[in-house]
C-alpha cells in the first residue's frame, strides 16, 4: 500500500510542471485554432498559415527572452500572473474577436500581408504571456542543475504542445465551436494558477474569469440559425430567412433552397449549369465534384440523369440530408472523399463534369491545374464538357484567378466559354465551360437556348464574354500560385446571384 502511494506521488506533476504542460497545450492549440478563425475573412492560404506560424514563433521567443530576464527572485505567484493574463485575454476574444477580425479585413494592406495584423492582435499577446511560463518554471525548479531543469521543462512543454496540436486538430475543432474552444483554453490556463482549492480567496479571480467565459461562450446565435457544426474542414451553418434556407461554409453562402419545396433555383448562377445541354445532344451521366446543399445534383437526378456527387466533408453531407432533403436514389449516388482521387479511380466516361468545390476564400489548388483538367478530359466521352464554378471578379485585378483558370482549361480543351453571372464589379460566380467540340457561336447557343427544356437560357447565353486571359500562369501541379492570384479578392464583397 505504501509503495502504491509512493508510486502515485512520484507520477503526480508539480505545479510548475502542470503550468508548463498547460502553456504548451494552449499555445499550440491557439496556433491551430487561428487557422479556423481567420479562414472566413483571409482564406486558408500559405500566406495565412505563414502569418500564424511566424507571429506565434515571434511571440513565444519574446516571451522566453523577457521571461528569462525577469525570472530572478520570482515566486509561483509571478508565474500564476501570466497564466491569469492569458486566461483574461482569451476571454476577451470571445467577446471582441469577431469584431476586430471584421475591422482588420478592411485595412488597406497588401493582400498577402493582410493576415499578419489580426494574427498579431488576436493571438500574439496570449502566446507571449505563455512564453514566460517555461523560464519561470526553470527558475522555480528544485533541481540544482539549471541545465537539467531547462531540458526537463522544455521537454514537458513540448509534450504539452504535441497534445495541444493533436487534441485541437482531431478532437476540439471537429466537435466544438470556436467560442467553446476559447472557453476551454481560458479555463485550462487558469487551473495551475489556483493556489489552493481550499482557499476561497484563491478561487475569486478564477471564478470571475470562468463566469465571464460561460456568459460569453453562451451568447445566443441569431434566431434564424437552424443548425451549426464545426467539421474537420470548416465551420458550417444552416440559416433560414425570408422563405430561403442557406448553407454557409466558412462564413460564405454555399447553397440555398426554398423552404416551401419549390424546384426553382434560388441563385441564378445555377442556370448556367445547364449550359452543357446546349453544347451537346445528350447528357445522361454527370459528376459533381463538391456537393454543398446538393441542389443541382438533386435537380439533375429528377431530370432522369445519372448523377455521381462527391463531397469531401461528411459534415456537409449530413447537413444536406437533414436540411436540404438530400437522399440517394436510383439516379443519385453520393460519395465522400477527395474529388480528384474519386475521378482517378472512377470507371467509364461522364458526359459532363461539374467542378463546384471552390469558395471565395479557399480553393483546393489540385482541382485547378492542367493535370486535373487533363484528367477530366480523359474521363469524359468524345463530346465531353467540364464546368468550373469560379468565384472572382469579371475583370480587373480580382479576375486573375478566373483568367488563369480559363487559360489552364483552354490548354486542354478545344473550346472554352466565359460566363460572368452578374452585372457587377464585385466578386461573383464566373462559369467557365469547356467542350471537346469546336466552339459554338453566340447565335448558335442562342438558338438552342430557346428550345431547351425547362429553362430559358437566352439571358445566360447573352452574358458570354470573349476574353483574353493576359499574362496569367497556366496552373500546374508543381506550380499553382492560387493564393497569389486570389489575393485581390481578400476583403472584396461577394455578390452571390
């Protein structure tokens, strides 16, 4: 029995060890969480992640430096003070984080650097405070050899960082909202600062902080939100307003349907998905890469067309089943997985392939390249058509990605058509349609539009533009500067039509 007690005590972490473990968990957890927080406004590009990693390393190094310089003659209360600062700052993020993020997106900063300021303001200070913990723990250590103490505590802190990275990535973000994760990190930060659970005075400040966290974390969402989820890929929300149900992914509208069950499209750009029917005589089998609310795939299945639809995010499929009436049928087969991998493994030919997996703030580059477009070419029949739904401006600097995508597709297909869907200078849906057949004239498309079943596509044909891609790159697997091309869209309002 005594041996068991001794064993239990030997594995019980000291308060300094607990503080260092917590600092590792929270600092790395905040770094991972920052990517989710910034994605809706600044995208998920290499510039965003470079800003997050760079600011985090700078904040930690400053904390280590000044923590080491100020560690002489400290007590555990000094260490606890920085844990308390961390908890207070994270609590403030619950209340003010979104507001500052919105304001910072409007700052006149070159797009590639625009994420640095919000990262520095939102996540720099708490990471800086946590940098003090390891040097202070080394100074407070009872080990006589400070080199040994230093190695021990940095190993403990790294173990905490590993736990924070894996835990935040694979458990917290898929299961909880951002504010709930802030709540957890703030509460976790304050625990080692509590000197004694039996001393009421030591519980006063933590109690105030945790009360604030609970109140902030429980702020009610808007009344028309009917469903929310934090998937491994994005924040998801389903909202009802004025008879329309809309799916938001990463804060951007992705799909919409009428609540009363009407088959009409809510957004006009989906009419352009019928353009391939004007360019070939028969459409019997199609593939959708990207599902969203599965509005178009369901509509096509009802037209007695065989539809395969692949969506990378199982959470999106779940939401579509519950709130957008998605159900598989004889004509509709829904899969989860990466669209390119699915297409490579598929057998047989499609008549049309729809690439509808892009968002304003985030584009999977491997679905934009010449090699991918060649794959779509190889996986369609002799009259094959591909439709790429791009979010961009119709012209000007914000159109660089759309023009680059046009040029890339044009390097593979015999004819390419460029359809802006709205008369606006704002970011909008640009439909790039490519065919293996020779190019049809506007008049020829117009004649077919008049007799097309179900929809009058005359106005859509009228929006066809002849463009010159200009000096933009052909996107390839080994060089696809999608983030650079999309930089002008950061902070640009998205006009979905």
